[in-house]
């Protein structure tokens, strides 16, 4: 006598929950029970259309339709409207989810399942193409798997954009009885959340990528190094790992083969530098996260001195689709030396903040205007920081730059992990430059002087310049300091901190003048 | 955060139990410190020698690790831990003003605990919630679009005693 229940999707993702999605789910469940409604709640991940969160979806004959934002204060009214009877009768009705323009204009390869499936349902995962890449890989020789990844053109998505296949080749070619795969899930860059989304919304894709990597290079142990700041990702990943073990996708004889792979989740402890791969390895070994000098490369002597693949979450989660659909298919997307797609993350003062997975080659302006829709405050946009705290601040004159690693390097900027943080015209760029130095001082591992001491001096110099104390002289000193940090630091923490600082000085020089205090600028939004 | 019995003997028993359970993990020190902080809310300095002995490390090494990581703390936190994101995306949406407001409202600075022991205020650099900046984390809950008013109502909801949010 029980009729089939209609599925209503309520996201469970950090940002959706930060806007009340858990509360919304509780209230809907109360309505279902009280009124015996023919509905069943599914907690999916987020589609990443964050200005619409909490975005609910309802299963209909035409496909899933969306409503949003349904915040906790609107949910009673939403349930009273009984949308499951006539789905389009609601002011917050958004139409078929797949037809929402913001989503439709993307090329979701790595994020194909994100927000669609219930994150830790193995059944959902398999129904949506999951483990097709692993099945292909299990029938291939290790060299063929590595060559496939090399041919796809995939470059590391953690920031340094090093070709993933070439890194794997080194590990494959280094003979050793013990090799490791380490997933870099430290995602420390401000303005980035794509790793978090994969881990919260489609964790099996990361696990599948890790298993394929292990198979390719001959590793039988892996670690995911996750930042402590991501408690929900931790919970979902641990659950996914348990499910994978219980179903023969981790442990001995994976998917019926004679290949074994063990995977463990480890937590960081609030240190940005532990995202740097050698610092991360130190941390995994139970030590202070001090950067190692290279060589040796981790691929030759990494975790506990053994050959180790270190890859970012997105790099690894992209591997399954490359194996499933072939290198040729993946590398058809993109431009120049940048093949495939990058999940951009729109953040900061932007109207339509969210995840935008696009093939390389669009312009930054396409992202900011066509997707982002300008600032959230409604004021003119003034500066955009791309690529995290070590990335340049770009003025409008540079927004036509193509989203391409090389094109960004050409303008002394970086694409990094794809974070895009917009600022309106209330920003004081001297404060931003000062913060870049301050952040470096706070997060420096302390191993080398240009970074450890230079960053502290950098803060002092910027303070002096802005206070009008011998600004011309101190500006020369600051440029000297930037030169030293850029050229004499052991790693990119000290080495790249000058990038945002110099970009602010170059493009927004007026903000460093004495009387350019906040008073002379429009006041920030309330 | 659990038990909260504060006797040194119980702390010692606890850490010995944790060491016994985790010492065979490769690179066991961080997992042990995490578990200890999960249980006690902090890493009592008096336990460092016990950990050092258990893992065959020097005391200086253990201290070096505990002090390297911002997350590990060596004194007990307040009943709630409030982290305010200080990173760029949140700056773009007014987190600098929120930082000032929070310190005034709780009458304590970053890394301090309010006088009534309710709140420890901490800085954090990105919570991955940058699509809804400014972001704040309390325990394991993250909040988005936090302005001064939202901060005050959060604090009010968390307070056990009457707080004067100014
Ligand atoms: C200061 C610093 C922080 C970094 N943080 C991260 C991070 O949070 N996540 C990440 O994947 N890579 C980070 N990296 C890059 C890693 O060192 C490394 O290049 C990357 O994990 C390799 O994986 P990929 O080739 O798949 O990108 C950081 C590098 C530096 C210098
Ligand atoms: S540049 Fe900074 S973070 Fe990197 S090794 Fe030197 S001190 Fe450590
Ligand atoms: S180049 Fe990757 S950290 Fe220095
Ligand atoms: S910068 Fe504040 S949450 Fe990312």
C-alpha cells in the first residue's frame, strides 16, 4: 500500500549547511512525519551554485527541479506550498536543475557527479559511471595507465601545474619494495573550496583516483592529508573509506584482482605550509612541518624515504574520467599547454559565488561577469586575487587574460588552484599587501631567513610607507626585500609572497600614499 | 571534547591508553596529539614527557611538534571555541570589521578566553566557506555571511550564562 516516495534532495555540504541546510532537512522531516507526505529526503552534496543554497531539488518525471534559496525561515512556507504536487508553482522555483544557466554553461568532467549523488552511496556512484576508470585500469599494464595520464595532458591542480603523468612515471621507474600515494587535501588557499566539495560531495571519485594511482606506480599504501579545518569532509571521507573497505574497493584483492591497497586519512593541524608537499611529508612522519630541500624529489625519496606520488585532490579525482573515457577525450578540452578543465571557485565580493568548472581558455572576465555577475555589494569591482594568498591582485586592465597557466605567468600572476577572490572599490590595497606579508610571517615554517624574517620586515616597511615615513626610500627597500624573498627562499611560501605585494604596488600605487587612508575612499558596506 | 576530569593521574592514564592504541601507526605523533586534544580540549604540557617516552622521542622533539602547529594548544579553551576567518575572501566581505566587533563583544582578544570562560576566540585562515564570506566556525559548525548582528545572535544562542553583547 505504500506508494513510491518522491525524492527531495537537501544538500549536505559545508557551505549549504553554513546557510542552514541541516536545519531545513530537520524541518522537512518533521513535515513529512506529521502530515505523512509521500516524500523521502536524500542528502546530496552541493551543485556549487552557492548563492542559491540551501537549494532543494525535487524528483519529477521531467527530471530534477530546483528551488532556492530555501533558508530555514522559508521552509515552512515552502512545505505548505506542496511543490511535490505541482512542481512549478513556487516563487523560488528555478526550473530543471540541469537547465540552470550557470550550470549548463559549464563543462563538468571532474565535477560530473557532484551534487547529483548521495556522497557515500556506492550504488549511486556506480550508477553514475563510478569505477569505470578503475575497471579499465585493472585490465591495463602499469605503464599503459601512466601513459594514459601523461597523454591526457593533466597537470597538477594543487597549484604548481606539474604534469601528473610525468610525476607518476618517475615513481613507476624508481624500484622499491615500498611506495606511497599521498593525497594533498590541505586546501589552504583562501578563496578555494573545490577539494572540499569533491571530498564532501563525491568522495569515491577521489578514492578511485588514489586506487588507480597506486595501481599505476605499484604502491600499496596511501594517505589522505586533510586539513583540520574541514570537519564535514573528514566525516564523509571516513565513511566513504569504510564503505570502500566493506565492499572490496580497498584492502586486499581490490575489485576481485590480486592488487591490494590500504588507505588512511590523516589530519593536519592548522598550518598553511603543510600544503607544500615536502612539509606535508614531514608532518605525516610525525614531525614539525618544515620544508625539505629538493632534490631529492618526493617521487624518488618521499614519505619515510620511499618513492611517493603526492597529488592534489582534484588531480586525483580527475584520473577516473581520464581512464574511463580515454586520454584523447580529456585532452580535447582546453587550450595550448593547458588541457582539460579547471574547477574555478568564485569567492569574495561576488554576486553569484560558486564552483565553475570550465575548459582552460576562457577569460577571467567571462568568469567575473558572465558567471559572477559583478560584486555582491553592487559597487564597482576593483581588484581580483587569483590563485590564493600567493597569487597576484589583478586590476580591471588585466581581466581579459586567458585562464591558462602560461598566460597568467606572462602577467606575473598565477592560476594556482583556481580560486578567484573579488574585491569592490572599498578595498585598501595597501592593507592587502600588508596582509600578504603578515600571512607569510604567521605561516612561515621558519627554515629560511628571507621568508621568516623578510616577511616581518615587509609588514614594517609597508606600515612605514603608508604612514608617510620616507616613502620613496622605504619603497626601494621593499622592492629589494621582495627581490630577496623571491630569489632566495627555499620554497614558494617565501618565494611567491612578493607576487601579491608587487602586484598591489604596481597596479594600485595610489593606495600606498599617505593620505590614502580609508577616509579618502568610499566607506565599506555595512 | 569529552571527559574533562582534570586530575593529572587521569590525564596520564588517558595518554598512556592513547599511546598504546596508536603507537604502531607510522608517524604516530600527530594522531596521538589529535586524539588527546579531542579528549581534553588541549595538550597538557605535563604529558609531553609521557608521550616522548612512549614514542621513543626526546621531550624537545615532542615540544617542537606541539608548538609548530597552530591547532594544538597547551591550555584549556573556553566552553566554546569561535574561529573567525581572517583570510582574503572574508576580508573582501568585511571580516576586518567583524574581527574588531567580535573582540569587543567578547571582551577578549584573539587567542584569549572571555572572562566568563564561555568563549575562546581564535583566528583561522580559510574555512573553505569563501562562497559565503565572512565565515565563522564554532566547534564543528561553520556559519556563512556572518556580520556583527549574526555574530551576536550566534554568541547569544551559545551562551549558558547571561552575556552582555555590547
Ligand atoms: C606554501 C605552499 C602551500 C601549498 N598548499 C597546497 C595545498 O593546500 N594543496 C595542494 O594540493 N597543493 C599545495 N601546494 C602545492 C604542493 O606543494 C604540490 O605541488 C602539490 O600537492 C602536488 O600535487 P599536484 O601535482 O597534483 O598539484 C602548496 C605549495 C606551497 C609552496
Ligand atoms: S620559504 Fe618560508 S616556508 Fe618555505 S622553507 Fe623557507 S621559511 Fe619555510
Ligand atoms: S614548487 Fe612546489 S612547492 Fe616549491
Ligand atoms: S577565506 Fe574565509 S572561508 Fe575562505
